[in-house]
C-alpha cells in the first residue's frame, strides 16, 4: 500500500509542516486542483515529484470562479477517491480547505488580472479569472511553494497566473505541463464524465479540428477562413454553441491573423450540456 498523503484542513498545521520541510532544505511544489482527480492531474503530481522533494496538492472547488448559472453545486467531489489517487501518485500532502477557511466572514479582497484575462474564457465567463487569480494567490501565500504547476489544458488560466505572479512579485516559479489526452485525442477533464456515450464518441472532433487548423496555419495560411471552416465543422459534428475558436499569441494572448510567431489555437464549445475547452500550440509558419 502506498503511503496516503498527509491531510490538512487547518492552515496553521499545513504551514508548520511545510516550514519544517523547507527548514530541511527541501524544495516544495504546489499542484492546485479542484479535485475529481484524473490522470491529467496525476501527470502534474508526477512532474512535481520529478522536480521537487515535496509535492502539496490542494483540492478546493472554488465558488468564486463559477458563474451563477455554472456547475459549482454539481461539480464532482470525491475526497476519499482523490486521496487514494494521490497516494498512488506519491503526493506528500493534500491541502483541503473548507469554503469558510478560504473565505471567512468579512473576506473582501479580489485580484483583477490584466489583459491576459481579456477575451476567450474571460468574455464568456465574466469574473472567472478574477476568482481564479484570487484563489491561486491565496494558495501560493498559504503553501509558499518554490514552484507551482498548472496544466496547459487551461492555457489562458496559465498565462493569467503567470501575469499575476509577475505583477505582484509572488516568490514562486510558475510552470506549465502539457495536456494529457485520451488515445483518441480528447483532453482529460473532470467534466468529461458529464458526456453521454454519444457525446463521448463525438468529443475527439474538438482536438482533431484544432490539429487540422494548426497544420494549415503552420503552412502559412490566414487564420480567418480556417477558423470559420473549423466552427462549421464542429457544428456539423454536433457541437454548439462554439463560444470561441481563436488564434492568439502564445505569450501575450493578443489576437493573431496568421501564425507569424509562436501561437496558440484555443477553443471552447458546448457538446450537449457540457462545456469543453482545448488548445494546441501552432509553430510559426
Ligand atoms: P482543475 O481541477 O480542473 O482545476 O485542474 C487542476 C489542474 O490540472 C489545472 O492546472 C489544470 O490545467 C490541470 N489539468 C486538468 N486537466 C489536465 C490534462 N488533461 N492534462 C494536464 N493538466 C490538466
């Protein structure tokens, strides 16, 4: 039986343990999650173990990053299954704050991230990145890691967090980890469990469409016609609405008309009631 990770729901005890590790000269890695852990999350833990001595995984379904009509209350929660997976993956500690611990009475501060949070998910999920930036800032202050790991699956989130950490001089390195996919290309996500069997069969078209467009862009084609064709192809495959399908600068996330520098192709689309997002790198033509 692998060791279960130390389990903390009290900030002082977490801080005492992390301080002891730091005192022993150990490098600390934080992996923030919302639980319902799958192999994509565990890839982050594995990466953390490869680069640090101690891996702390936070599990917190953050109410402030969900909109009023989003899936906060039905978001999957299964702490015991998550802890068993973390034991298998070799995480050292699980930080499991309650909503009252994170947002006690009188809590009144919010981080407003800059331009990286504009457009894409920032437009269709108002307030989402402010909620993400605020909770991640708190987690970084609570744990005080040397490095925090985030999946490229949520590419805009990764760039927003990089900008917040840079702007606020938070002393942690932020690193991105490539998206883990099913063999048919579907990006692993806690929300994939909402898909019906028919939707699950259609879902890989999301990544396939991105890959086809990326190939055209890498040959130097203009983005606009390819993106319009891509939206039509997704709708024909049963997706809709397609909230966005856009080519952006990989670093600043500024819109691009063609892949003249390192770029990212990003999509968000509903499949039935489930909102899926994905993105791929596009090399300069
Ligand atoms: P979540 O629990 O959805 O907030 O995700 C927690 C972290 O895991 C985020 O940094 C995500 O980007 C990352 N993540 C989620 N799915 C994947 C995946 N398929 N591959 C790599 N990282 C992922």
